[in-house]
C-alpha cells in the first residue's frame, strides 16, 4: 500500500507560540489513524496544521509525495485535504443543499451520495444551517468535506456533544467512508475506544510530541496503556 501522508520533524503553533515539537509520522492510502491524547496536548493543532490554519515553524508535510506545507488552506483542499474542524464551519445562512453544492468538486462524492449516507440531510435539504440540530450540522460538515473529494479526511472530535443515537449513526458513516470506501482519515476524539474500533493505526500526543504509536487494535486491547497515556480505562463491553 502506497504512502499518502508524511510528516517529518514538524513544529507548529499559533503566532510565536510553538505547540507541536518534532512530530514525525506517516499514513498509507486507505488507512485510518486515531489521534489521541489528553486535552491540550496538540491534537487539534496538528489537524489545523495539516489544513493550513496554523503557523509552521519547521519540518515538512507531503501528500502523495508532493509538498503540502507551503500551500495555503484553499490550495490544500484542492490538493486533497478534506477538513471537518471542531467548529464545523458550515454556511449557516445557506440551505443544506447549497452548503454541499457550493464546495462540490468533481469526483465520486456529490450531494446525492451524501444524502444516501445521511438520510436526515436529504429530509432537510431545503433547511438553513441555523435550522439544523447539532448532530445534523455535524453530518453536514462531514458531507461538505466529502464533496470536495479529498484524498485525506481530517475529523476533529466529530462526536463531541452529540446524543448517543447520533454518535452511533456518525460512527457507522465514518466506518463506511473509511473501511468500505477506502478513504484515508485522521480522527481526533476524546472517546478512544469508539475511534480505535474503526481505526487501523493510533498515535498518542503529549505536550506536542508523539509519545506512543501502535496499531489501533493493539492499543484498544491494552487498557493499562490507555489508562497511563490518557487517564481512561477501557470501556466496558
């Protein structure tokens, strides 16, 4: 399987403040990476850096062998980065359908495929963003990232603050997007077991550095390691 993403000795942050220190990791095409860590360890900063929303102080990022770190955010989207930030960033004054078609790029993902993935959005395609629930807004944010037809999907805490039934619906959708459709993804999440179950690889950050890297299934089966690294024990099954 070919390498898709390579991050080498990356340092980045906001203004003069450096949050990430010497991050190096890689991800192959069609693989999903769970990005874990306690609050404030640099997970969102890493996602934002890949999307081009921080200041990079050193190192390099490549996507499919092509340099990414010198590109502006809109150029990274064109190069194959699909980004779902914590804030979701949907156009709240536009309808669901307008949100999707406004950013749609040629490829297998389009508005109709998103409606098949998320029937709730199909029922609300004429609703404004302000008229959607939090869960529906998150579905729309994921759909907007998909219709860009990315090579790499970045999801920053996609389950945060959502009702359990919506969490299950989103997890099924993410599993289909990554495992069935073969889209590579990096997922930040505070509920490690939920994401480890649908990921191939796992990386744990602490103080802006990589402190643990393993296969997701291996880490999921080691509650004592999760407890030490994240302060959480394995959830009961």
